[in-house]
C-alpha cells in the first residue's frame, strides 16, 4: 500500500465513525458519500506528501484536508466539528 493510502486509512481510523456537532448528534465520517446523504457529514480530502528521507532516516511531511459539510447557517457547526477533529489529531 502506498503512503497516501495508508495515511488516509489511518486518519479515518483515528477520527472514528462520527464526530460530535453542536446539536448533540454526530456528524458521520464518510469515505463514500451518496447523493442522498444529509448534512452534516465529514470527508477526508487528498493528501500532499513531501518525502524528506535521507540516507539514515525515512519520513515525509503530510498535509491533508478534512471537509465538514453542513447546512447550518453560519460557521458554528463546521468549526465545532473541526475543533473535535483537532482533539483527535493531538492523540
């Protein structure tokens, strides 16, 4: 498996099945969104990987997007979901 697919799978695993939102219910984390999916929901976008491997070490920097899809007027629900995902990322 390539590094981007492994990272995508690890992110989905870390986020879990859903993220709490401000209304007390959960926004599902989805890898495959159907046309009838109701908001809010979360998807993981593409990753940008920069290899910094050298003779004595292997590694890469990764930048990826977490998309929060919401019908809520304003930014509160989206920001709440993103803050919840950043708590998961710190672990």
